[in-house]
C-alpha cells in the first residue's frame, strides 16, 4: 500500500485528572493506528505537570510533558471528561491554551468547555456533547450558551478556525477530521478504513448533518 505524503505532524493531546478514557482511545489510539500509513504523525500527552494523571474510573496514565516543557505541536487537542468542571477554573490550563495560536487548538467532547473558559472560542461556532448524562442538569452543548459570542452547533465537527468535536466516540471522528486537515481526505478515509470505522464515520456524518467549516457545509 502506498504511503501518503511524509509531512511531519505532531498532535499534542491535553489531559488532566478526570479525562474520559474513551477520549484517549479516540485521539491517541486513532493516531497510533494512523502511523501505519502516515509514519511521521506523532502524538504526545501533555498535562499541567509531567507524571501520573488519574482518568475517570480511576485508571491512571503517564503524561511525559507538562505545560512548561511541552514540545511545539501542530495541533493541541483538549480532551473531555468529568474533570472539565475543575479545569474551567484552572489558571494553568487556561493560560496554556491562551498562549497557543488559535489555529492549533482543537477539542473533543467537553474539552470545548475548557476552550470556552479560556476565551479562545469567543465569536466562533463550536460543538460538544449533545446529551446530559448522570447528574448533569444540562447537556454540555447547552452550557456553551453561557459564554456570550459562542454559537453552539449540533454537528460531528465544527471547524471555525478552532476545531471542536462532538461527544464521546465522536473523538474518533474529530481526530480523523484533523488527519484530513493535514494530510488530505484520501489519507483520512484510508485511516478510517484501516480502523474499520469508515461506515460509522459516514453514518455519523449523515445523522448529524453537515460538518461546519467556517459556518459553511463540509463534506466527509
């Protein structure tokens, strides 16, 4: 199988205590499989401080980089999970995001609420998880309305310069979208096929309507 272009792209995956494990699988896991076709794609885990991060359900993982020594990344994906509620007031997290170029920022699931708290989504459209779970009174998509100037959208992915993705397993779709952004749609589709997600990717697109790219319809 021919290799796609050998562009070197580094994804920084932003984690914190209380991240949902599926968001790690939907980002780092997809990027790991993508390396079969795109050998110069790289994923690095970044937390406030290097070391152990306790995920939801008490799983633990090691983040090799902290905010102060994180390498330069082409994109920073903020993961979601119940820990987002603490992170929206974490000054270290918010300052780190504010230091990044807006075009390098992205989120999956409730990571969008952390981006919103950092002020980087002001004046933009965005998406996040559409359904309330557990003891939540409102769905995260409704909570985005608390930030003036952000237009919440139901979509698989909203690309308004900053890329935000929908909830839970849509972390996979968002990571595939970002792969397509850097390597092209053919590469993205081949990675989706490789992870046996091509049918699901098409079904999610059909169920949630259009991908929003700068407010305009996108195509899968």
